C-alpha cells in the first residue's frame, strides 16, 4: 500500500501541470498562412500560440460574424476550472498520504478517479457546448454567409478532437502537454488503485 | 595508449580527405564541359528559397534592388536616394526629411557602390551602406527591415564616387570625392584649378551597436580625381587605398588632358595614423553645412539635422598619413585581395593589371625609398612596390573580385569579358565573354576576408539582343557564372533595374533569420498614431487639420469626415492596426499632390492633402488587402472656405 500511496500522490500532482502547460490546442492553417494560426487553451484562459494569433484569428473571424475569442474574465469556466483542478490535486495527494499510512483502502483511489473522470467529461461537455455556440451563434450582419448543401447555414465549430476543414482552413484540435500530463496522472491513480488492491490482498492472504 | 586513441582519428581524417575528394570531383563534374543541365543549377523550385541575397545598386534610379541567387529573381526595390511612390518614401511627411540636404530637398540620387557591414573581416548581414554620387551622400539600409534608416551628406565633396566601402569591423565607411573642388567653395576662375582645387576623403565612423554614422574626419588631398577605394584587410587593416586619375589636374577636355601622364596614383591612406593625429589635435575645424538624416523606427519618423563643422586633416602637412603608389594609365578599380597583401590597380587605358604588394609598400616606406613628392605627399617608386603584372589580360580592365582559392576575377570593359587569374603567379587561367561592356562584378563576400567562391555575377552596361526589345531603352543586364570549377561557366542572364552599378552579395542564412515581419503596434511611438479605432479623431488647429486614422481589413476608421474647408492643410495620419506578416494597407485620396502611402503592419504614415475644390471626395486603400479590399474606402466632405460645417467624423454609424 506504501507504493500505491506514492503512485497516487505522483498521479495527483501531475494535474498541476495544467497550471503551466495548455490543456488543449487548436491550430488553423490555410495556404496563405504557411505559419498556421493557433490557440492554446489553458485552465485559466485562451492564449495565442504566437504573439498575435488571437488578434489575427479575431480579424479573420469577423468576416463570418464570429464573436471575438473570449478573455478569461468573460467565461466563468476560467475562474472555476483552476479551483477544481487544484482541489482535485490536493484531494488526491491527501488520499495518497492516507493510503501510504495505510489509513484508507485503495477504493478511495478509485473513487477519486471516477470523480475526476466525471468532472473531466463535464468539462469536455461544457467545452464542446462553448465551441458549438462560438461556431454557430453568428452575427446576422456577417459579411460571408456560407450554407451547407442542405441549405442550412454553415457552422464553424472547430472539432473537439481531430481534424476538420472549415472553408479554406484546416483545423486540428488535439490535447496539449497539460492535457497529456493530466491523462498520465489519472492513469497513475488508476494504477495506484490496482497496486493498492493487490498489496492489501497479499496482506490479507498472509 | 595515445597511439590507440589517435588511430581512429587518423582513419577518420583519411576518410574525410577521401570523401572530400569525391565531393570535389562531383562538383567539378557538374561545372565541367559535360555538365548537367545549366537550367537545373539556377532553378529554384516554387516555394524554395535562394541561397544568396544580392544587393544591386540602381545607379540613376537612386535605389537598391534585392535579388536572389542563383535564380536572378528580384525581391524588392529599396528606395534610398529617390522618391518612391510605391511606398510613399520621400513623399510621406515622415520620410521627406530623409532627402534633405544643404541644397534643400533633393528627390533623386545616383546610387553606386553598396557594401555590407563586416565583423572581423566577414560580412555580417546587419547593414548595407551605399553612396550617392551626384549630391554626395552615404546611406545606411537596415537589413532587419530592408529600409533606409540613415543618410548623411558629405561636405567639401563632389561626385561621391570612391565610396561607400567599409573597414573590416565597420569602424568606418569611406566617402572619397571624385571631383576636386575649391575647399571651402568659393567664386574663382575654373582655369586656376591646378593647385587650388582640393579633394576630400571622408571617414564616417559607425557606432558598433546601432550603426549610427558620424562624419568623423576628412583628409584634404591634392586636386586629383578619386575614383574608387578599398580598405585593407588582415595585415593591411588600418589602411585605405584610393585610385586616382587626372593627376594632371586638368579642368577641361579631360578625355585628352587627364590621359597625359603615363602613371597616376593609388593613394594609400593610413587611417590609424589619422586617428592618432585627430587624438593629438592636429586637425582644423572647418565650418561646413551638411544634413544628417536619421529614421527612428519607434516613431516611424525621420529627422534632419544640419551639421555645421567638420574636422579636417591636411595630407600635405601631416607626415606618414598618405603615400602615393604610381599606377599605370588612369586606374579605375582599386581592389584588395582577401589576405590584404595585394592591391590591384586596373589602368583602364592599359592592357595589363598592376598589382602592388602591401609588404613591399611598408618596406619602401620604412626605408624612405621615395621618388619625389606631390604637394608634400611622398611618392613611392613603382618598381619598389610592384608585386606583379598580369600581362595582356584584355582591354580596359576595371574591377577585380576574389574567390576563396586565391584567384582574382577582373572585368574588361572594352573587350567585354571576365578574366580569371592567379594571385602570386599572375597567370591568366580562364576568360569568359560578357554581353556586353561589363562594369563591376560581384562574388558574395568577395570584398571581405572570406569570399564564397561559388558564384560570380557581372553587371553589364549594354543589353542589346539579349532579351525581347522594349524600344530604344533596355534595362541593363547581369550575368551569373558558376566559378566553383576550374573554368567559369555562364549560367544565367537576368535584367536589373536602373543601372546595376555595383552589388554586394551575402549568404541568405546571414540575413533572412533577422528579417522583421511586422512592426509591433505597442512599440509605435508616432506622435499622431491611433492604436485602436477608439483613439481615432479629427483635430482642427486653425487651417491645419490632423486626422488620426486607423486601417484594418477591411475598413478605415473614421470613414466619414465632414467639416473640412477649401484652403485647409489636411494631414492624414494613418496607422495600420494589423499585426500579421505581409498585410500592408494603402491610402490615397483624390487629387493628392504627394503620393499614395503603403503602411506596414503596426506603422503610422502621414500624407498631406490640400483640398482646392468643394465636394465630397473619396479615399481608398491602394493595396489589395483582403476579400473586401474594394470596399475599403471612405469619404471626406470639403466645404467652402468660409462655411460653418461642423467638424464631424464617424465609422459604422447606422444610417437609415
Ligand atoms: Cu486595405
């Protein structure tokens, strides 16, 4: 159970990588943008990959009537997400310590993982809703109005994950360093549960 | 133990020698007679970049053009000494001061010899300096922005030809006068030229970090014509060499009267000695009047300052400052090889090349082996300083450049050819025709201690029959040769713009990574900048109106302006809010008496407009900037001189 506790602590601490590295990255490239424009999504806001990417994306988006990319203070998510991440990380560390001292059963580790997964899915759901709103809630006076083959107005929602073509832009959306650290961390907490379970089984056999 | 560790090294060294042999063979094969397709060797595929930048002077266009090598594609024309409506250079309020001189606003120039700044004798790709021949000036072009950022006028000078060459750490840029004139200028009979006219050689110091120029001192010389110049390199660092003609000091029909002496001179100037004399206070401060124009990248604005004096050293009175090396038949080119040992003086009326030895020169000076003097300046004995002669190489030798293998390449104007010869043995190795009447030639880095001996290009004065005709006037032509093999090989003809007087070339990798993509809007300190639509405004001050205007794809702000009156002086201060590479906006208003503007991202430029007629007049963007470029327009309402139309401006107001 000592080993499991350490793994749990390490896994939970990896969440803190989200305060340094972006969770997600969306890149937009077109022939006339040989250096693609990109935005990095952090837990506390959206920043351009290069210095003026956000300004240049907003400049392009105004043709299709898209809202400006939100500043951190314009979305409640960017004040709540950091607190959730910090809270979950501290909780995980606490559980790890308790596990290390054999005060709790490894099931708590699994519980943490499930809670984190639920919060993560909720976060993704929220993020996707924001993308839908951002890509389809357009200014009716927009300069360019594009339509799908069925006649419905075209939406410009970037993909949640993977690649999509939006007009002349190739849009690629993938997790970034912070996101990968979080996935590794969560996997470690799951491993902590397995390791802890095995060691308690061994102990009970003895 | 030692032997064991050395063995693999030895094997490695052998392998390297072998493999480099193979490489040499390969490249030889390529450039030999049975070579592969010539087109292939100058072809730069779409999207690929050239290996070298070439900066070719535009002569009478007053500009500097930027080409790629080996493709010969022209990338840019940089306005230096001439107004340029394409960008508004010399027309915009910010750049008009760049063309200020003691003769007032001079909107044109004759740009001759570009030279790239150097560090430790190697081109460093920071700046290109270029001289103006007609109204003597030296300009500096910054290679981060490819813009002219400084111009300094040269007083006491006329026909600024032996210029603008730089010393090996860019300590000085030199500006030698072609024409001798009365110094100070005064009303006197022209026939009294001899003994009364003087020639000034100017040394402009360059501040190491920012490149700011300052006319440090001038050396007053006898009234000869100073044709070309070259700084010493390596062992001869500290010396500057100037070729002369008209040592006869004739003032009329020079084609005859200046060709009487069998030998003219190369003047060897010890500029380290000049520095000592300056330090020792052996100079005279002369009153002068010359412009120093500096462009500030933060305010996007040039200022012109008139300077009032200059420090002068008199070569006739200061021993050890200048020596004269006799050189046959009106030498034109004056070129120093990369080692700094050989000084080539090409007598343009001779068939031979004369090469002086720096070591022999120093030896002759130390042993005081003089052959008389001219105006107190010692003349050395021709035989004492001669390193060798390239015999009967061609007709009318002009200029010499050097490769990295100890060879010189000399152009022959009259026989239209480039001749390759060996330094030290003075034997002719190869000759190739040029088409036609070649002037200068350039080898990248050929002016420095580290030439790259891959390409050479010759710049010709006559083009006839090389391209489709374009009426009586043809653009001049440059010709690119592969010089990596034993024999030169013509690869490409390409037209140049203006007169390709001389050029400097450099590896693209030394310049391209530092090239700016935008000006940062937050660093814009232009006093009339509007950094967002909310900062736009129109301010009246008597008859003067300042419009603080912004542009972004695809609108002007404001785009409706009212309350302007006939007789007003309207300043459009236009700030481009874009922060994206290669997205300038243009500005033009009907009846403009200046030119349109082309405003780079983050930049502010000002155009003055003086409406003479009542009406509602359009302005628009001249640079196709976006899908809605055509809609990028606005109106300015002009009322009668006494009207009381209120000053009003707006953009995007709902009008229904
Ligand atoms: Cu425009």
